[in-house]
């Protein structure tokens, strides 16, 4: 089901991006990072969304928060309610306040401050037409399962817990992505055996990615229901998506991969 819609996104430029600490297996503090190139590539991503007809809000980057470019992690919103983030690692904790300020300053949002550890859209995804509106939620590395229950109470939507088991795929959004309002693409190997059974039951028509697609950060994509913006290295996944009726839009994001993220990590969708 293609349900193309105009979207509103929040992104934060990687002006202060660096790999100063290592909190996931992709981060190597000895590998050089070209911050200027990171900004250029990020700008290309932002322009891609605008060209596709979407609105992009920009969150001012802050000195000392090198991972702030991964804006997906700052909150999770559904139908005007924002469930705030509470980061696992101390290095990223202050990012949550910057995101909170954005929603408070822009008005129209009900902001729910979390008590439980959760990393926003890194571990929460929303499918508006699946069972009338369903949240998919990852746990195992960052977001605590208690946050899934807290999100359900905050948002009034069913939350389905999915267990991640491979440290390379430490957030849900590097292992699974919504393609439209009711269907997903995912890499089964990132999930526990029982969760794989759950995903098969829920999404018999899902597009399945393989390890190579996942390692190329192919699953870390953003779809508007038709156009699927994804890492240009994920060429095999792009072909699978095309065969499934979507339009892959490849973008180059080599620098941000060094922090352990790609397209989706850079974007929080705003759902007023
Ligand atoms: N270096 C960041 C971290 O480990 C990367 C976050 C990637 N974001 C995402 N939504 N997967 O927290």
C-alpha cells in the first residue's frame, strides 16, 4: 500500500560532529572525520527532502554534543504528543533538553517527560494505518523495555516490543524501517528468534533485507510512502525496494557512518 504524504522533519547540522567517544561498535575514535564533508553531505540530505516536497526544521547544533546530528534520538511524536528522550549514555544526555525546547517553543505539542531510558525515534517507529495506529519499539541495547510501556501510556497507542540482539544494530532504526503507513522492511538477523516470529506474523508482506543491506546502513532509511531516501552504498536493497514498487533515492553519507548512523538517524519526523 503506497500512502505517499508530505512530511515534516527535524534535523540538526553536523557542525560539531566528531567521534570523540565510542558508544557503539561503528565508532572508532582513532579514525579521522571530515566535519566539513559531513556538513556538505548533510546539506545534500536536507535538500533531498525539500526537493521531494517535505518541510525540514533545523535544530541549532551545540558545541560539545558531537552526536546531536542524529536528531532521530531526541524524541518521538505521535498525533501532537511528544514522548521525550532520556539517553542511555551521559555524553548524549543534554541533547534531550535541546529537543524539548524545540517542541515547547513551537507550540501545539503536549510534551511528556520520560522517566525511563529511551532514545526517541532511534528505537520507536510509527505505522499510522497498522491496527489504526501502532508503535514498534526496539529494546536490547539502548531503550529499556519499561519505556515501551511508558510510551504506550503517553501516546495512547499500542506498542509492540521488538528485541534486538546484534550489537552492530543497536537501535531499531538500523534494523527496521516503515516503508508506508502499514508495511516495513527489516533485517531478521538483528532480532531475537521470537521477535522474528512476531515480525513474520505481523508483516507477512514485509520487504526482507539481508546482512549486507543492513551493514551498508540500508535499513536506516526515510520513506514518505513512495520515495525511499537511503544510503547510497545499499545498492542491493535499493533494487529490492524498486521491485516492491518504491522509488529509491540514494544519498551519500559516508562521514556520518563513522558515528554509527545514516539517513534515518539524522531525521526526527514531526507528527502533529
Ligand atoms: N553515535 C550515536 C550513538 O551511538 C549514533 C546514533 C545513531 N542514531 C540512530 N537513530 N540510530 O548514540
